C-alpha cells in the first residue's frame, strides 16, 4: 500500500485539531460525590399572647420573620484533588488541593449540555417559575431574587462567561447582605444550557467567611416548589480551575 506523506503544516494542523478535540471533551464540569450533609430546619417561632377585657378595642402592630418555602440553601467545602486518570480509572499522577478555585453548579437536571451554557434568558426564568409553582409577583420569586447583573467573569469548561452579563446575587456574609460588587464573595450566577436547563452557579472561595461567620468554600440558594409534598431533587457538579 502506498503511503501518503502529509505536508508539515497540514500534519501540525491535524494534531492541533485532535488535541483541541480532546480538550473540549474533558474541559467541562463533572459530577461530585456528596460525602456529608447536615440538613437544618429552623423551628417555628412560638405564638405571642395578649389578654384584653371584653368590650375593649385593641390596635396592634404585628411583626415577624417568615421562613420562605420557595428557596433552600446549600453551603459547604470542597475536598479531593486534581488527577490525570484514564477512562479505566487508572491514575498516572495527581495533585492535592491546597486552595480551591472554580465553580459549583446545581441543576434539577442530571445531564447538562455544558457546550451550550450561557446566561439564563427571561423565558428560562419564567419557565422555571411555572414548573415550580412560583408566582412572578412573589417577593421571593426567581425573577425578583436574581434581579441584578453584577458578578466576576469565569470559565465554564472552555466557554467564558463575561463579567456582569448574567442574572446574579451575592449571598450573605456574617448574617448581613453584601453590596453588589464584582469583588463580593459567594457570588451566585444563573445560567442555562441550550435545552433550557437552569444551572445555579456559585464561584468557589477558599475557606471564606460565610453567612454564619463559619469558613466555607461555597454557599448558594436554589428554588423549591412551595406546594409540593415531595422536595425537588438537585444534582451537583463542580469544576476546579
């Protein structure tokens, strides 16, 4: 059989395309194991009492803090390492994490098309609210919660999400809100893939001070169906950069 000699520039181009294909195949978020969880459900406040005589007329001001049924929170830390492993599970080398950077991704869908990920659309938010029975007029709807667009830029796989282009919030630190800023910690950004799967994304910190003054790598909130007897299942992915 006659061998075909490829010109040097063409050979280099083919090798580059093969390497690029391999990078695109692997440079994407991956599923993670949940090795520990401790779910806290706050107790309801006890009722206040008042005793007034018959025939009286009492003017009152009632105040209270009401736990939302439309959201739930996840906070925690990342453990593990960076590895170079083949498809059979054999490792040629790995590295221990000293500090973490990257993102944690949470979605109702176990399969996300990371190659088509981008900022969430208004329609995507409307569809998610409809699916979860959340009224757009609720003060804690998805639309009214993610009502800002201030966040750092970051990569999802090989795709870049430019700074301050997507719906975003920053969750609380030391039991207090943060001012909108690209330098805020625990930023959460709302993304979706080409199929309309919403992905709640938080940028990783490294043992930063969190909502209760504890040290966390991530914290985020995700919506819940307030009228369903069965809690919504979410899937966790992570990407270490």
